[in-house]
């Protein structure tokens, strides 16, 4: 694989304890000697929606704080461990990727033990806490400050045309918005589970719109109950048809729900993703009153190297 030793490129899935579920990511724990072209080449060769590269150690910011879960766990006595991180899809660098962040945190925890981490991303510092729950490790990332803006009617119409979704198939209780929590996502809510399941879109048309609006994914959602959602994320700008479990979009969606007062200020939400792709995963989104940031947590698993 490029010029890296085979063992240097790890494969993890995030948001599922089953290697066949969740969202796979490449992880390089020491990319200090790699330039952008080399990182992109590794990401392209792996073919996952994103891969993560740690380019060096950093000093954790004062904003990084241990979570309540960490205080009751085997958190590292050495304090917060800081790392600079970059993310690449098969086609380009992206500012932030939730599932690759979780995958990297779990890889570090397996190597160094659970505890508190902080990743210096292009979007800002992202604290992550890893705890052990029985035989599993669980990572919780805390997003950068989110924001939610209106989506222009003509842009929504173009997205629906690319998706081949009639406007009547949208849920009026969850209006379209652009939500950000490290990356930008257009949120569109389906009125039925059947509408969400029937996804076949114009790749080039949606990609062109997403480039124009600087979107990372389009987050398609269906509300199953007050706190349970099913979601899908087309990702043509990354060179893949669909992302199986999208932590950055989950954080943005949590911010969206709170901004529109669709959930209480303090809430725990469950997002099911990947079922329609045969890679089911579960993302837990936590909102806290008085804290604009959004927390996204999940398990993960090492994926055996298919060439081993």
C-alpha cells in the first residue's frame, strides 16, 4: 500500500461492535512523514468514505475537558492526550469526520488504554473520551460549536430533483436546513421509512450541488419516535455513493433538532444508520442544557486486513 508498511495502515469500523457493520475507516497512527498526496493515495486505495491520519502530538486546549463518563472510568492519569489529525476521502481532504475520529480514538485506546484525547482538526479542537464498557470500548466525541441556517428553496428543490424525491414526500415537521458541527450537511426529512429506503439518485447532479453549497453530505432522516431516527447520508463529493454511519452529520443533526426546538435542551437520541446498505450501526447523540456542543458516541471494532 503506497510506500507505507502494511501494518501502518489500520482498519476499524465505527458505530458497531461488528466489523461487518458501521462505517469503516483507515487509520494511520503515525503519518508524520506523509505529505497530502501520500495521505490521499492511501485513502483512495482503501476506498473507505474517509480515513484518518495523525500527523503529530499537540498540547490539549483548555477547552478540552473530561466527560462525566471519563470521571467514572479508567481515564488516563496522564491527562488529555493531544494529536493533530487530518481526514481524507478517496477524492479530497475534508475538515472533519466523525466516524474516523471514533475509529482513531478506539485504535489509540487499544494501544495506550482508555482515557481522554483531543484531536486538533481543521474545524477546531475535538475532545474524545474512550471508556471501557464490559468487553467493549466506547468513544464519545464532542463537536465544535454548531450552527444551523436556512436552506434556500431553490437549493432544496435541486437536491430533491437530484434525489428524485417529490416535495410531498418530505416531513413538514422537520423542515430543510443546513446544519454544521464541523462540516456542513443539508438535512432533509422523509415522511416515511419507505421513502428513506428508496434511495437512487443522480450522482453527478447531487455532487455539483454539494460542491456549490460546500456540503459534506446530505443527511436524509426519518423520525421513528421522539428520540429515535433512521438516517442515510449520500456522499458523492467524497467519491462514494453513501456513507454507512456519519458522526459529523449526527452531531450536526443534534444541533438542528435543538435549534428548531424539536427535542428538549437535554436529550439522548438514537440514530440508526447503514441498515439499507447491509452495514447497520448505531450512533448516540447527547445534548446538554447550557452547552451548545453536541456529543456523539459509539462502539467500534478492528477490521482484519483482507491481505493478511
